[in-house]
C-alpha cells in the first residue's frame, strides 16, 4: 500500500530528472522549465509508474507516453488541449490523459503532483 499524506507530498525529497528539452515527447515552448520527481513504484520505462513530480514555471507541449491520472497538490497550471481549450488547475484538482494525447502545460507557479502512469 502507498499512502500520500499532504505532509509527505509537501516534504518529500525529489531527484533531478532529465532536462525537459532532452525528452523526445516534450517540446519546450516558453521559458526554461525544470522538473524533478521520485518514483514510489516503478521507474522510467516501467509499464506502471507512481510517484511525485514537480516543475518550475514555463510552457511546454507534452505527448503522453502512457495513460496518466494526476492530482495537483501545489501550484497553478493552465492545461491546453489539442482543440485549444484552456483549463486552470490548482491544488486538489485532477486530470486524466490517454496515451498519445498532446497537451500543453503552461505552468504559472511551481507545480507538484501525485501521478500514476500505466
């Protein structure tokens, strides 16, 4: 069992991850967003990944390599779908994306989320 209390989410140590601009499924559009995270289950390339992810402000296009559900725990982001629809998400909001879906993340203030990718 994995439980994410608010205290654990807020205070977890995260590891630097590869630069967004180096990932073939990410296209940085504005700024220099940097991200870090940790896996509590699985790892990069696993068929199931669960963990925490954080990213600084910036804008990038992301093509989802798997189905993902996430819950925003900190920060504010505008999510722009392929039709141009914009949704503003903050703490407590969640979203689900499907493998291959293209979404633009416009991070207004540093984001931290709990995620599961399958």
